[in-house]
């Protein structure tokens, strides 16, 4: 399996996805936009993963590479290449496919539950409720033809699926303790008290079992997208 990763900042990497890919002998390449915005040919790419970042997908004037990145995502979807978007990555998919990305009424930073929406196959089915890690201030309208997978009181569109093999997640199922602390270190100024913003102390106190649960769910999502064995 050949996997290409779109990474927007050094401190938001693959997290538990790396272990999942390594266990399956995947060959992984990446475009690290904070170093070089060169994108490869899509020929031979079996899975495209767009990761998170503190910028907005609407920042095309300040970050002109967003235009070519959206075209790259759009081309991958058109070619039926499996695509996973995480946080900013989900917003990129939505924007690339013509949907509006906008400021959510509240920021979500921390561990808060989301609720599954009843969907028919072949859509991925989340547990009825699960506790997940959020760090976002924007949301999006669903792309045409997409189905909502998950919602919460703070954000109506928490996850979506388009066709069999495109999934966008507003939250971070790949997060590990190390990757969470890296975001805290670089984005600490965003921890402004609010109804859905946890303190640094609360974020540092999350038990290992919470990380293990979301990482298992991330594995399930990847298996669904790729058809890879468990």
C-alpha cells in the first residue's frame, strides 16, 4: 500500500496512524507544506491522508499552496482514491468539493463526546457515543452527496463520508499523549476558557485508556477506507 500524507505543521503528524501503516508494510511519502509544497503524481497512491493544522482552509491569500492542495484532494476523490481528512484535513475535503468552511459558534478543544448518526451501509458506523479529542474552531457544510456520520451539541458536522472511501473527521482519533502535548505546547494560547475548552491541566490528566479507545476506532476507520485486514 502506497500512502501519501499532507502535513501542514511539524507538530501535527500521523500519531497512531503511523503504527497502523507500519504494521501493514505501507510505503509512506509526504508533502510537508511548512517545508516544501511540492505535490506528487497521484498515480500509484492507494491512500491519501490530510492531517490537521492551525491555519484555515480559507487562508489562500496568505498560503497560496492551499489552492493546489485542494485541487490535489479533488483529483484524488475523482479518481476514487481513498481519502482520510483529520480536522483541517476534513475541512480541506469539504472546501475542495465546493462546500463552505466557516467559524463554528464555539471552539472545541479537549475531550468531549460525539454521537453517531444512523446511516446505511456502506457508510462507516460509529459507536452510539464516544469520547474523542477535539481541537478546532471552524466547521463546514457537508459536500454534495456526503452523509453525516457523527454530531455533537457543539458542532453539527463532526464527521462525514462520501462514497465508499472518503471520510472527514473534525476530531483526532489518531491522537497519542505525545501528539496531544505537542499541540498544547505550540497552541497553548488557544486555551481560552469556554464551554467546550478544557484547561491544560485537564488535557494532561487524560488516562491512557482514552487514547487506546480512540486509536482502536482510528484503526477501524482505516480498515473501512482501505479494505485492509484487521
